C-alpha cells in the first residue's frame, strides 16, 4: 500500500493546536469530537498511513488533562439504533467506547442521555444500568424551538433545565456512538451553566471531514460526501470564512446553516462570539499531514466506489429507492471513475460468468488479484480466503489445505445436526478447520500464520454476503463489496 499520510506529523500538529485552543479560553475547553475516535476506518482508508487509533493516541499524550463525556440520544435508545459498521446497538456501543477509553488510560467522567423524556422507558432502563455499573449519568432534555429560539434556549427553561455535568479536568472530550447524539448541545449547555457559575470555558470542534484546507472537489472531501450520502450532507465553501478572511475553506452544509444560530448562542451566553466562521471552530490538522497527495486521491476514489456498492446492497436488501446509490453515482462521475475501476470487480464477474455460480476476487497489498469459485465443499468467500492465505504463505496453488475428508464431518454436522440447508463451509468454519489442521500440517500452520497479512486487502463478491462472512472479513481488516444480488430466492437470510 502506498502511504499518503504522515502519522507522526499529525500527532505533533494536532496536539500543539489543541493546546493553543485551550490557552485561547484560559479555562475549561469542551472539545466536541465528530466521527470516530479510535476506530476511524474511513479515515484510514482515504488517508493511507492514518491509523484507526490516531486520534486516541493524540489524546493519550494529554491524558492527565482529559476527561471524556459520552453522549447518547434517548430517541436512539427508544428505536434501538444500531451502528451499521459494527452491528451493535448504540447502548452497547456506549459501554464498548468506555472500555476502549479506559484501555488507553483515559478518564471517562460521565454519560449524558440527551433529549430525555419521562415516557421513554428505554432511557430510564439504560440510566439504571449505567448507574448500576458505577457510572455517573446526567439527563439533558428536549427544548421546544431548538435550535432557533435563542431566548428560550439560553434561559432557565432551556439549558437551565439540563443537569450540570460535574467535571474535574480542563479538557472535556465530548463524544458519542454516532451522529445526531447531541454532542454540540451538550457542550453549549455546559458553557451556559459554567457562565452562570463564573467558570471560564470555551468550545471547539474536532471534525476530521471534510478537510477544511483541501479543495472542495478533492477526492478526500468527495469521499466524505459519499460516506454521508444517507445524511444529506453536502460539502460547501464556508461563506462566513470567505467573508471574514477572504480565504476559501471547506465545511459542510449543516455546520454552515447552524452557524448564525451558534453565534447568537455564544453572544447570549458569553456576551460575544469567539468565532467568525464554522471553520474557525475546528481544530483539525489532518490536511497539513498529507505526505503524498496522489496516494490519498486514489485511495479516496476507491472509497467512493466501495460506498456505491454498499449503497446498492443496502437498497436491494431493504427494498429501498435508489436515492443514495444515485447520489454516490453522481460523485463517481465527478471523479471520473466507474464501478469497474475497483480492481476486484471484473475478475469476480468473469469467474461467475465462466462457472455460472457465485464468485469472489481479492486484491492483496502487493497488488496480486486472486479469485475463488463456489464448489460442493466451499462457498466462494471461503475459497478466495484459502487461496489468498496460500499465496501469502508461499504455498503452491495446487496444494489442498483442507482435505475433503476433513471437511465432510463439518458438513454432516451442519446439515444433519444443526439444520443448515447449505453444506458449504463459511469463512469462520474454514478458519476453524484450518486451525485444527495446523496442529499436524505445517502448510496449514503457515497459511494460518499469514492471516495478519490480509489486513487492508480488497474483496468483491458477485452475491450479497451473509452476516457470518461479512463479520469475518471485517474482523480480518478486509474491505468487502458485493454485487446487489442475493444467492437464491429465500426470504429469510442471515
């Protein structure tokens, strides 16, 4: 993989800039973190060299000053909202986030349940659960007229009704399982309460994308637009920054639209606003850490294509109108790419055409493309996985890693005892069988030892994968896309 991002420079610049912003306010700084803090896979895909934990490593260097507040929206609890990339509910993700923060030595002070309503039983239950685990929980409430009725918001009937978050440190990182959780409102509520108490405090925003100092049509920024196509986010020139400084910077529509209201809130709370534009609020230094622009451009073009296939599959699975995929198709046209510019697409389709059965292709880090076909013993995902491991371990292609005699008992167990209608081995079953074989077969052990080399590989399948194969590829760090077609006509699919 061609590296395009300087990890060390990013940590250095980002740490320095946050310290400067803290000095600007001379008290507490509420730092709203948009996106993902330690599993930012999107950033690692479009900025090769950006590790998924870059941001948390940066915070780790300041951990003695950092206190983390996690925000979850009560309405997301009520509708059991799930993180699509991890397949877990937002409630579970709050606990996962807290464990991860603590694993890095970061102090988690509390959890805020935003938009709390008395008739939301799920919110009450989650509060009890958190408190039973020894966590401090604060409730923030719905404010009629939010965010436009500034007089009501900045009053005892608005922010004044929210429970004040007691914090013990000066850099308060406010994060959440996903968008729309109420992070910004939580920060502004704290500014109001601090002001009432005579406590100096300020607000800043850490949003990695869009990258403010890259051009509007730069593929990295276009890839962000593709990633948020379901949210109707649109990148745009920040008009407030242009008017204030005569400089073109990039922001996105929601921040630009809300900025005049935010400015009035700042003025109402603190007497004046510290910012002239949405861009001013940000502290992101990612754009200054790009070391190879073309590497990032190409990585971003590939990400847009991946997002296109993901949208097609989601629309096919849920029988949705092709709104999201068409939006991303326009972005692909803007970048001058098509679906077949993903190197694994055409090889997979060619094998399917030749075999008249589902097929898969994988591109390894060195650019090698391998394929896998469906057989009586293995699904195409399992076949391509074994072929990749053999290549990475230097094992001849004609070597059989799993003998039919070893696979047959697993098939019998699946079909005769576990009620499965599909006798072919899934990827998890193949890996377990390979692990068992590794005890006595040096070649199987060599293939198993090569598994970490799969990280960052690209896979395309000609049918929609089930949850098991999707989860295994995700765990292995492999980026997967699929054609928007189901294998078979069953109505119930796992």
